[in-house]
C-alpha cells in the first residue's frame, strides 16, 4: 500500500511539473491523484475510520479554500473598481531595479500582517497594473513568492504554520519576531541582490512599455474607487485581529469582510442611477470570475498530502529523522527542504505531534538535556522549524500557498520557476539557516 501511494504521488507530482508539455491542466492531475491515493488507502489500509479521517482532512482543507475564495473575491472587487490605482499611481518609476526592491519590501512587510496567500493575490493583481511583459511579470512574481514566504515566517499571524505553532504555545510573539526577522530578511536579500546584479548588467534596465491604463467603470469616480480600496484593505487587515479576539478560524472573518463589502457596493449601486445598468462589477458578477482551476488544484494537492499523512508516510519519515539523525538543524532544515515538495502544514503538524513541548521536568530527566532544551517553548527547534517550513516552501513553486496562487494567477511554468527562481530561493534559505545558527551561538537558544 505504502509503495503504491508513494508511486501515485510521485507520478502525479511529475505530471503537475510537466503540465505545459503534457497540455493537461494541473488541477485535473491533482484531483485524480487525490482520488487514487485515498482509494488505495481505503482499500488496503484495513481501517474502518477512513471516512472519518477523510472528513476531518476535507474540513481543514475547505477552511483554506473558503478563505482563499473570500480573499480572491475581495481583491478582484478592489481591482475591478480601480482600487489599486491608489497605490500604482504613486509608483512612477520605470526602472526595473527600483521597482523590484519596492515590490519586494512592500510584500515582505505586508505578509507579516496579512497571510502570505492574501498578500500574494494583492501584489500579483497590482503587478498587472504595472507590467505588461509576461516574462518580466513572472520574474517579479517569483520575487513576490520569496518575499511573501519570508515575510510571513517571522510574524505569528503571517503564515498558516506560524499561526499553528503560535496558537499551540510552541513559540511566543516576542522571541519569534526578535530571532526570526533577521534570518527571514537575509533569505530575501540574497536573491534580491543577485537579481539586482543581473539588472545592473542589463543595458535595458527599464520597462519598454508603460503601465496598463486604468479604466474605471462608468459612473465610478476616484472617490468611490478609493473607498472600495480603503474598506477592502482595512477588512483584510482586520482578519488576524478578529481571529485573535474571537478565536474563530480566519475564513469566518474573511467572509464577514466580503459580506460587508457586498452590502456597501449593493447600496451604492442601488442609489446611483448612472450605476443601475452597470452590473459587471457587483460582487455577484465578480464571483463568476473566480479562478476555479486554482481552487480545485489546491483541493487536490492538499488532500493528496493529507492522504500521505493518514497513511503514516510523513510520520514515519519524521520518526526516522529523529532516531537516526538526532540533530536539530538537520531535522528542521530537512523539513524545510521537504516543504518545497509537499505542503508545509501537515509537515509541521507531524512535527508538533511527534515532539511534545519540553517542560523543565522533561529536560531534567532527559538523557540529553541540551537536545531536549531545543524543544522547550521558544526553543531552537521550534524557532528554526518556523523559519524552515515557511521559507523552504519557496524553493519550488508548488511548495507554498503563495507559489500555488502565483502559479495559478499568472500561469507560471513549473520548469521556468525551477530554472530562474529555485536556486535563488535555495541560496536565501541556506543563508537564513546560517543566521539562525549564529544566533544560537550568540544567544544560547
């Protein structure tokens, strides 16, 4: 059974990677892979609880999908009303180098406040207003992926895995920010400097075309456009706050924000006669533009990984690392590399299940107190795992939510990303791990 499941996953993964050559949409492959993995598991596992396990995993997966639908609709609604003009009109530079750094810095800090999925959607949509050339946009989208993942790893609300570790008490806010902001910043700066060096050697360091012209819908003035932008962005920023105050999952907050925007736009469209016939920008119409292949790809890939988890494959791998490696940096770094292939959420969940938070009593009776100390709250292992799981997903485009979103929105080729961005991401990732190592020596983490 295990061999069959691994073979299905590897074959499916290869088909996703070769999407453009096979001319088969990656969403179709992911859905077939999802069905086959769970079918094999159900037939050969001998477990009578497969249905319950499937229901549990589909529930957690749908939380992500519902959040994604809400965030994409809000961002699309802002864009359809020209809301991003509020930002893009202030970005007048046509120099690639300056725009690259500007986009990277904005994404890095935005993803620390929003989650990296929402940040990626916002920045890629904004990028369409600035750059027409597809190749240039793909390169900038690659940097957005790196910046979103690096920016989300040092904030307790910046990424799904950091939220998991933070809510469970493995890490706390101040140590997380203090110890990880520098490694995360370095993991972005290294790729940025390399790309900047390329641009400096490029004689044509300017965009050959002007940014896309903004066209507001009939009757929609800049005041209305700015209002939609302000309400939408404030709503997105309120999501982590609502989650913290209520303890409810983020998808509840994002849907509430969408509902508020829906009510506001319906009232405005209903009162203005010049807008009565203009229906294409209403929420009901914007929902028709949602990229369902990306949503279904997310469903397929997350549920395929969930199948690996239920079959015990991920848990067995983690146990093997613990028993045969027994070294914090090697284990956490390996999880980071692995998170570029499979989703980091089940990997981190597996580590949390396998390694309980070490209490002072557990450390005192441990045969290796130094090693055990790394698993205490805010210990080296948990901080390093937070960094590695968040940043390591950038190495391959399907290794993170940000990468999958950008891949779906911009139709970025897996092999193009592998050729042009993966090595940059790997160098940044290794450099960040080195910074964590130096911090562990200086601060005795």
